[in-house]
C-alpha cells in the first residue's frame, strides 16, 4: 500500500509525526509532499528534525500569498506529483489551505482521499479554516474523526457512512513528548525562568492580528497579566505588530520566536496557564492539565470547555482575572483518545475502507 501525505503548515507537521511513525511500523510505503505553505525554519524544518519525521519526498515551495494565490499554486503543482505517484490513498491533515488543495487535487484525479481530523466545526464562516474543513470533508472518501463530537457533525451533514472514529493523533505525540520533557525540561528565557511561574501565549489568527485596535487591545491585556507571559510570536504577529507600531516588549510580556514542539510542550507543562487563539494549543493545554484562556468567540475543541479547563474570552473582559486561575479539579476524562490513534489510522487505511 502506498500512502501520500500532503502537509504544509506547522500544525500538520505535528500530526504527521505519529502517523509517519505508525506507517513505518506497519511497513507502509509512505511519501510526504510538503507544499511549502510554511517555510521559515522555525515553522517547518525544526519540526521535522525534532519530531524525527522523514524528510519530505517532494517540496512544492509554494510559500505565502493571498488564499486564492496560495491554494491555486498548490493545486497546479500537485497535479503532476499525484499523477506520477498514483498512491492508494492521499492523506490530508487538519484545516489549512494545504488540506483543501490536497483534497481537491486528488479527487479530480480520482485518487482516494482520507481526511485526518475530519468533522471539526467552529460554525464560524469568517474563518478560512472552517471552509477548508467543510470542503475537504465533503470531497474526501474516508473521514478519520478525532472525537465523538466530530463524528456527530459528520453524521449531521450526511457523511456517516464514510466516517471512522480513530481518536486524535495529537494526543499520541503530545503524551510521548510530555514524558520526555518532564524528564528533561527545556530552558526558558531568563526573565521567565527567574520569576518561578509564568503563562504561555500565542496569537496568530487574522481576526486578532490584522486590525490594529484589536491587536493593541490584546497586547495591552497580555501586558497587564499578573505573571510573566512568554509570547511565542508567529511571523504574522511579529509583522503586524511592527507594521502598526505596537511593541510586544511591554509590561508582563516576554516576546520570543516560535518554539519547536518539544520546547513548546515543556514551556506549557511548566506554566500556570495558556492564553491563545490556536486550536492545537488549546488542546495541548487540556491534555497537559493546564488551564487555557482562548481569545476567540468559539472553539472547535468543545470538550476542553467542560469543567472550566478552557474559557473563551473574545471581548478580553476576563483575561486579567482568569488567565492565571488555578487548574480545575474536575476529571478531564480522555475525549481525545488513548494516545494510539495513529495506529488506528494505519489500520483503517490498510483495511481499504474506500466506499466509492
Ligand atoms: C495557517 C493555517 C492555520 C494554522 C496556522 C498555524 C490556513 C488558512 N491557515 O495559518 O489554520 O492555525 O497555519 O500556524 O491555512 N509566514 C511567514 N513564514 C512562514 C509562514 C508564514 O513569515 O513560514 C507569514 C507570512 O507573512 C504569511 C503569514 O505568515 O503571509 C500567514 O501564513 P499562512 O500560511 O498564510 O497562514 P497562517 O496564519 O500561518
């Protein structure tokens, strides 16, 4: 069996790590195509190196651009690659422009497509990711759902027959890395290390970064928090802040470049709380038992809200009072699987569940 994975953005490299591992164990022929959506070494190479992911077999080098330009460039570059390799499965991950481009290119060539992390919904149609998810789910032949809630969304859209609940592969990688970093913590910047307690923050969504007033309000809220805030700045955040003349080096904020995955898990597991607009980080905080405050109107990972582990604060009215709240005592259960989801992905693909 030959499987061709299409990835391009940081969260996809994290998901790819346990999947590539499971494919290697199962003896699957696995090709990796990197679209080049993320190209800074801190957003890409370092994830391959530190998570021991095999080098991509093909790199499309597409880079940044408007959504249409970026997605279109991927589509036109993928045709030849897919035609050359004719895999038994094309596997696409998550909800980025690389996901929808991969799914669309493959179905047009009548290649079976599986979507990993299918069925997530924010129901916020302003988000480019929401369109990417819905379009990919409806194009794909096999929907690998991470949670029971995702299975329910797919059933409500008439997609139950193509759906398999496999669990969340991010749990696999998060638990594996957590165990390693608990044994050997990664150092934090001196200002954070010396304080003895800290928060971790990330902000990268266009709705939060691209309006100067909104971004200034978020930076002011973070600056006002009662503990040092390690702000891991996505390139878009750094660029917009510079453009709008907003200094990230203010108040409690300790700005730093994005971290590789193990260093990020280490920073979070040692933190008192996370403030973010990232989907992945909300869930990592939950898996690691760290309270999270999410600066968005909704979350796809609704399980994290139960028991107050994750609190939504789009209006920034609660951040100051809740960001450093104590961890709830409620049991989190394991809505994101048991850490063996990637093996179920490999088994499900091998079972050839392509109903078309
Ligand atoms: C993408 C995903 C988002 C995911 C995020 C993780 C889409 C629509 N969005 O958003 O779901 O949460 O990745 O990080 O696919 N840039 C660089 N260097 C890079 C990559 C990006 O400088 O290596 C800058 C460029 O200015 C670029 C901007 O960041 O225009 C945005 O990058 P893009 O890939 O378009 O979207 P993300 O915001 O990263």
